[in-house]
């Protein structure tokens, strides 16, 4: 038995993580669910790209983990730990992520997508695209992610990021409004 698994006399080694160095920690769960056979191809196309991007260790990404929520229908995803929201948002608004997001929004490719974001200092936000009730949307009322709810920053009621890159897709581009 290793020291980390540490059971002595049958007692578990009970530990916790000291997050003192990460006061602005952000945890994001993301998932894609195949909604058709075409969705399987979409899942397999995005998976390696995402793995490669995480392996490049973008600034602020502390940890990336793959997660499987279901096999039938396939529902795959990830959990990521970010130093702060600004790092996450900066990465999300630049390539390769911005390119993937534009491509996915132009054609969901037989998939549904969702994310939920949690903040160490409090606050949560989510978005669901072509998904059955999942996560927050399985128990809380849902509303269209439009206008003041279009972006994660807006859903969190955060001030505009100084010098932030524009979102990959604007509401006007997505909905031709």
C-alpha cells in the first residue's frame, strides 16, 4: 500500500487541496453529445483537436481531464481548471478555440453541446445548444441565451474585459438580427 493511499489500520488517508494560491480559480465542465450517426464523426473530429490544444498548455490552464457521461448515445466531455476567468476567456476568444466555436455554431454536425462554469469566489453560468435536459437545465428553468445572456461574461454580469478580444461569434452573426 502506498503512503498516499495511506490506509493504516483500515482508515483512509483523508486529504484536501489547499487552493490558497488560486483565489480566482474557475472550473468548467464541457460536453458534446452525438444526436445522430453524423454526430459520431463530429465527436471524433473535435476530440483530438481539443486534446492537442490542452497539451499545448495555454496560459492559465492548470488541468485538463477527459470525462465520459454516457456511451449510448455517446456523450463525451472534459473538465478544466483555469487560474482565472480572464485566462479562460482569452483562450476561448482566440484560435484554435474561436475557429472551432464558429464552425460548430455554423453546423452542429449532429451533436449537442453544453458547458457549466463554476467560480471559487462564487457564481456559476451555463449554456446549452441542442441538448436534452442536462446539468443545471435538468432542474432549473431555462431561457434563451440571447441579449444580456448571450456570452458567459454577460451571464456572470462581469464588466467588459479591458482589451479583450471580441467573441468568436456575435449574436448578430449567429441570428442575423
